[in-house]
């Protein structure tokens, strides 16, 4: 096990990336470490030329990933859009890792992000002592990515103010950044591009200006199509996370994931799977990522407090935490679901009892 809590994708999957590069005969766009086909294989899983197994990172429609990869080979930037927990950040990290071997140039956008965090800042001690110079300039991840021909990732792009977002227009359309203080300009090296993520559900987002929107090709990452696919994603990620946290994985994980997913999908959709009962929808997102969190929390609780047995009781409090984001409304929504749907459902007796007791 590594000493680090988490490694960047290019380190965690270094062997896969090396195997893909070794047998990669496809045409590589300038500055890319792999051909677009090999990048898609890295994301979707498959085999390298020497037979090495490449694990799937993204579970879903391959064409979406192809579009994303093809976009990054053009002069347009990529915007991954979707509700929270649809693997936008995850895909963005793996794309950067596969394409340029470096996923670490990230700008996390918030309402407090200002232009200096996007363009460049100054080391004021240097600035005062020696005046403006390249040594006094503090490059941002964006400026470094431009200089090195790498990908820069903007997380939650629409959270920063529209005026700050618009500083990206020159960078994306002209591929250069003027530094008026030094009477200088940084031109981006080949390979440079931007991957941004944004979600269209949350409060506090600022619309992209139409000028900026035109510089992006938008790929919408959807929620999983069906329950089986969602269960598969969760089982896989829970397995990987349990391993990295050094938690033993209980045998019944897949069965319990299926039950948790069944409940979450119904609440999310606002109706039962068979479409017969209409339900109220909780205020939170109840995404795949939320279900992964519930399972990992449950496994930790099972490991340390329940002799490793993963039961509805160990999962219930985590589930309530995920569903009840608004203490009054969501509690009522869940209560109603328990009484009208779960009470009568075979195989869910444990969930009905523990959720009702803890709610
Ligand atoms: N379709 C999917 N394929 C693989 N992993 C997924 C999928 N959907 C969700 N996940 C998992 O959900 C977790 C959260 O995803 P994240 O990228 O943080 O979501 P977002 O940035 O869209 O809010 C990640 O661990 C990711 O592996
Ligand atoms: Mg994200």
C-alpha cells in the first residue's frame, strides 16, 4: 500500500499507461502522450497491445468519451456538464492523466476565485525588492499548463464570477496570455488545452457568457441508465476505495448495493420502479457518488463496530445522512416513502426497520 492517501491518476495507473504507450501505433496529436484511441481504451478499459488488462475507469457510453477525447485534439476546450456525482471530475482527471501524463494542474473555482488565481499572481517580496520580473511572477496552474503544453483542469467553472470566467476567452481563442506588467506574452505550447467541469443543478452558479460558451464543446455526463449499471459502478468503486482504505470488503456488498440503489433510484425519480406509486423527491441529489459514500461509510462502521458484518443497521444512518439534507422536508419525504413503499416490500424488512427507527 502506498504511503499517500491518494495518488494522482497517472501514478496510480502508471503501469497501464506505460503498457498502452508501448504498443500505441495510432497517430498522436502534437503534445499528446497517447493516441486518441489509446486514451479511450484507458478510460473505458480493454487490453493493451501486449495483452495487459486495462481497467475501466468510466462506466457508460463510450461515444461520450470519444467525443470528449476528439474535442481535446482540436482548438476547442472541453466542458463536462452534469448533475453532481456523474464522474465529471473523475473523467477529467483521467483524461488529463492519459493525454499529457499530468492531471495535477487544477484550479478549483469558487465565488471567491479572482483573476490572479486564473492568470498569474506576484511574489510581493520579489516585486518590491527587484520590481516586476519573470522571477517575481507566480504562475497559476493555467499559466504552467500553457508553458508546458499540458491540460489545465477547471473544477466547477460556473462557481466563479462571470467576469473572472471571461478571462479565459483570450486564453482559449488566442492561445496566449498577455502579461502587460512585463510587456510580455506567454504563448501556449502544443498540447495545451482546458477541461472544465460544471454542474447544472446547484445553487450559486453563474451562467457562462455566450462568448465563452462558444469556446467549449459540451459533453453531458448522464446519470447511469439503469439500476444494473449503477450497481456495477458502485460495486467497482467501493471495492477500490475499500482496498485503498485498507478495509476488508464484506461478502454481501453487491447485494446491499443493489438494495441501496433501488431505494435511491426510486427517491431520485419520484416514483417506484414499476411506476405505480408517485413519490416526493428529496432536496439533495442522491447521486451515484452519494451511494458510494453510503457504502464506504457502512463498510467502515461494519469493520470497526459490527465484526465486519455489513447489515441494514450499519448502512441506515449513512443512508439517512445522504437523503435528509433538509432536516424537516426530507425527513417527511423519507418517512412517507418508508410507510407507503418499503414497509410492504419483501427483502427490505431490515431497511424498513432500521431506517424507521433512526429517522
Ligand atoms: N459512470 C461512472 N463511471 C465510473 N465512476 C463513476 C460513474 N459515475 C459516478 N462514478 C464515481 O462517482 C464518484 C464521484 O464522481 P465525481 O467525479 O466526483 O462526480 P462529479 O464531479 O460529477 O460531481 C467517483 O468516485 C466516480 O468514480
Ligand atoms: Mg466534481
